[in-house]
C-alpha cells in the first residue's frame, strides 16, 4: 500500500512522521481540554505543536479528522482488551475501562465532538464508523474465546455482544447527558453476560 492510500492522519510508525503525529495529537488533546471543541482551530494546534499549519491540513484535512484520529489513538491505548479467564470477568474489566476513560472530561469532549461532526461531515462519519468497527472487532476476541471455552453458544456474534456492552455508556453520555458510574458498569456487565449466555446474540445463520 502506498503512502497516498493511508487514511488522513495515518502513517507508518517511526521517524519524523511519528514525532509529528505525536506532537499534533498531543496539542489537540491539550487544546480540547483548555478551550473545548468549539474553540479548536488549526492555527491553535499549529502554535501549540510547533508543526506548520499546512502540514496539519495536508495530513488531517480538518479539525474533525484530527479529533477522530485522537479518539482512535487514545482509546485504543487506554482501554486494552482484557483476558481474565472468564467472559464475565472480561466484560466487567472492559466496562470499567470504558467508564474510567470517559471520566476524563477531555475524553468525553472527544467523543461528543466526533459524533457531532459525523452528522455534518462524511469524512468524520467514515472515521467514526471505522473507529467503532475496529474496536468491536478487537474486543470481540473476548467473545470468541468464551465460545471456544464453552461459556457461550456456538454462533454467538462477537460484535453484537461487545456492542451491547458499550451501548449503555454512549446512551448515558451522549443522549441523557449523565455521568458514567460504577452502577452502570455493573448493570451493563450483568445484562450483556446474561443475554449472551441465554443465546440472545447467536447469529440467525449459525
């Protein structure tokens, strides 16, 4: 794959490109925390990062693209896929990771900004979809392990299970605008695990 085929803001790791990415995304995170999404500008990011504004535009194209790239990078690093030995343990640990991640006001601001941007900008919509598709696929390994152990019925849809676990968090944050707490972690874990064990997420073609 050539460099031109990489999505905006993505590049091979290492060297000056990696340093530029780190500086720019770090600046976006700091600007978001200090000013909020509405006040984010390419000029402000360029000044804080020390990277020329034209370079930022060329690689990320828009503020929405920058925030989407930041969300992808930070969430992947901060919410690793657990392996506790049981599905219930994995789901609870993942739910706690999601909850802890969004306790940070700047992380909440990121997801709010990306969802808002996706309603207006097809590029932001595509990146948001890719972000969730990637996270669902990566976290789905928990479910596939559970099927292999005999904890869940064969044919259980891994992405559906992970999506069911995450949905209450985004409903709480984005729609009813309430804090994420330990009670939500436990209720999401219990509901998802119980439904999965009962075969609620078995694919119809399985």
